[in-house]
């Protein structure tokens, strides 16, 4: 039972019971001891789990891992500087442009276009007609040219429906559903809405769900048609904006719709995004930048797996090998070591790329030059790696603190168990009280008892007060006469 005194101190009172020849004390102590020992075992398991978690969060990279990772970053940085560069001067970019043209033709064929061997403009024209939308004003003789300088070079960027973002999809569906049809554009930090944008447009579908589906298909199909420029484009053509820079439009649109002031910084960044788009920085070129980042990723993961594979066959005996253990040692995805190597590789890559962009941007005194040469995909990937490193560091610190407190609790439990064992030893009198049986079966005990009775009679002790038997002694100590 427990007792709380006036000073709010909790004390434990162990109930003791007296049997014929021993005390029964141990029900409380034994239970407490068993509970404490179980808790001790649980603490051991928790500490082991925490150590396992710490091990998973810890990178086990050696010097060669770091050297190889940095080397991958350097090689990919060289590729980015000399083969990716900026729009219009990119050998890899030319390959990417051709790839997108072929994919546009493939999509057009899938949609029913008959390939007659003509140029890509035929496939684009087919898709533009099949996936018609009401916000495709290009500024050639329409109101947009007079109001906000809309033209064939910038209309894909300024038109929100042409942006490959979630907000671009929202405005595309909104423009198609509106009656009369509308077009939304962003220019000079303002959100412009054109009413009666296309009287000939009619959204297919008999109910809201079917219309939503058709609106999404129109948005997606029209983006594919504009991926390599419009049907009237000459040369490379103006593709759709890159997803990253298109968000500068989305920020302005959200602020204007929410009646939040648009800062000068927002306008400046949006103007910068428009300028580099005009120079060819579109979705195709950002894909080109992503290629070298992807190659860096693949190289590092491959190096990690190959090194661990070699180590596995060198260290592990043939009899102990298994595919499960092999995969655990070599898989290049979830462990902290490969993530640390990726951080080093992408960090090295970004250092080289940013240095090149800064030098050439400063040489021309043009921020647009820096923005075009900066591999924004690489920067984003490095930011993800750094976030992962910080997150793992925080979790690792938390687990170490948890281990510290668990160890302190374990020490307390150890002392508690020792105390319980000591109490159990003190109150365990069953062996010590066996002298009662010895005395009961001893002739010496009987002779001594009779002598004490005779001695009492000679000393004139009243007969009623003489304890003549064991029953008399028991009655006397129990309060009898």
C-alpha cells in the first residue's frame, strides 16, 4: 500500500503477515522486483533500438568515398560549364530540343496525326487544333498587343494557362469554364483578365466532372503542343516556361487575387524570368540542366554500390552470403552514407557551376547571364541534400539525448533492484525460524521447561500464574491469563 504524508512525500508500506513459524512478506517485494526487472529489460531493448537508429542516421564514409563523390561533382560541373552552358550555346541543349520535337510528334501520332514526313510544325498545328483553349492570344492584331505588349515571343510566359504549374492548371480550367471565356495574363506585376477571349471556344462535356476532365486534357495536350514552340515558330521557337521561373507569375497572381501588395522585388524577379525566357530559358533548357544533375546522382549511387559490393565479397565468407545481406550492404537509396556522398557531390557541382555563372555574369555585367548559366536544378537538389543532413543531425542528437536519459533511468532501476533484493534477504526468515521445530523435538527443551515449572513452585509463585505448558505460554503472549 502507499501513503502520502503532509509534506507530499510518497512512502511505501509493505504488508507483513505472521504464519505459524515464519513471516509472509514477499508478495509486494517479489512483484516489485519482477516489475523492476521487466522494466530493466525494456530499457535495454530501447537503448539497443536507439543505438540502431543512431547507426542508421550516421554516415560511414571513408576518405575514398568523399574523394570519389567530389570527383563526380567536379566532372559533372565541367560537363555543365562546357556542354550545357546557357540557351543558344548548349550542345546538350540541341540534343534535348530534338528529343522534345520527336516526343511531340509521337504524342501527335497517338492522338491521330498522320505523319506525312513534314516538319514538326505540322504535328504542332494538329495538336493546337485538337486541344483548343481560349487563352492562346498571341498579340497579333488582338487587344493584348495594345494593352500589355503581348506578342508571339512572350505570350507563353505571360499567359497563366501556359504555365506548367498547379496554378497554371487552375487558371486554365477557370478560363475554359468561364462564360464568356476569359484569359489571364501577368505583366508588369499586374494580373490582367481579358473577357470574351474566344467566342468560338466551347468546352466539351455534359456535366461538371466530364467538363473538368476535358479541361485538364485540353491544358495538358496544349502544353505538349507548345513544348517545342508554336506552329508558326521559325527556328527553335518559344516553348513553355520552366516550372521554377513560372512561379514568379504565380506569386503575383496569388497576391493580386488576395489583394496583397506586390513588392518591387516580386516585379524585378518576374521581369528577370521573362528576360531569360525570351533568350531561350524554357522547359526544354531546364530539362537539359536536369540531365547533368541526374548523371551526377547516378554516378555517386553507382560508385557507392560497386565499392560495397567488392567489400562484401572480400569480407563475407562464401557460406554466409545471401541476397538479403548483399542488398542491405549495397543498396544505394536509404542509408545515410550514400546520402552524405550525394551531398558532397552536389555541393561540389553547385560550387563549380555557381562560380562559372558568377564569373561570366560579372564579366558581362548582366544578372540575366548569371541566371541563365546557374543550374537551378542542381541548386534545388543540393538544397534537398542539405535539408536531409540537417534533419538527420537533429534526429541523431535527439536519439543520443534519449540514450543518455535511458541510461540514467537504467542506473536508477539497478539501484532499485539491489535495494529490493536486500529487503528480500533481510525479511526472508523462513530458514532462520526453523529453530522452533528444533526446540519442539528436543529433550533438552522439555527438561528445561519442566525445571522452570518446579523452580516457580519452590519460589511460591501462585499456581494460577505458573506457565506449565506451551499453550500457557502462547496464551500469555496473546494477552490471556
